[in-house]
C-alpha cells in the first residue's frame, strides 16, 4: 500500500503521528551540533543557579550585619540604662552620707567615691587571683595528663629521667 491509497482517518479521530523516516534522522554532525546547543542551555541554567546562590550568600551576610548592628545598639541602650541606674544609686548614697554628716554633701560624695573605688579595687584583685589560680590548675592538669599518657605508653615519664629537681 502506498501513500496515495490510504484512506483519511474518520472524522473526530485523532491523527496518528507520522513515523520518523530512518533516512531522515540526524547525521552525527547534526547530533553533535544539537548537543553543543544543549550545552549552552545547561551553561545558562548553571549560571542562573550560581547567581542565585551568590545572592543568597549576600542576603545572609547582609542579615548578619543588620543583626549585629541591632545587637550593638541594644547593648549600648542597656549599658546606658545600667549606667544611669548606678549613677542615681551612688548619688543617693552620697546624699544620704551627706545628710548623716550634717548637710556636708561634699563629704558624702567623697566617702561614697572612696568606698566605691575600694570595693572595685578589691573585686579586681580577688577576680585576678581566682583567674590565675584557675589557669595554673588547668596547666598543671594538662601536664599531669601528659605524664599519665607517657607512663601508660612507655612505662615511664619525662620526670623519671630528669632526676631530682634543683631548688632555685
């Protein structure tokens, strides 16, 4: 049967797709050209993906910067409130001392300042001693752990080879 004697499809029936002719298929050169065309399309999609990722990173950095700025502003506000409260407390204490000393406001201010500075100085000294003690204990523990590991691994540690310690 050739194409001239085919009957048309009945009305309302879908038309069948024409079968590809094997002789009309793409040659290898045309297939390669089509593949390179698709490669350009993939490159465009990859570029779009990379641009979207870069924009997402920029957005994350911008949001982190905004949050950091808000945190700094909040910290400044809290520091201002606490500072104001401390100043008002100290002014009140100084006024109380001044009233107790017969309306000698200057003496109340002086006593309050000396007491506050003394308490701060003692607090700093105690804090530094505690900090140094903690650092020293951690350092000693680190070297004791190292010596335990040496004894477990080698049967002895560096102190056993060092001999008696000299007093300096």
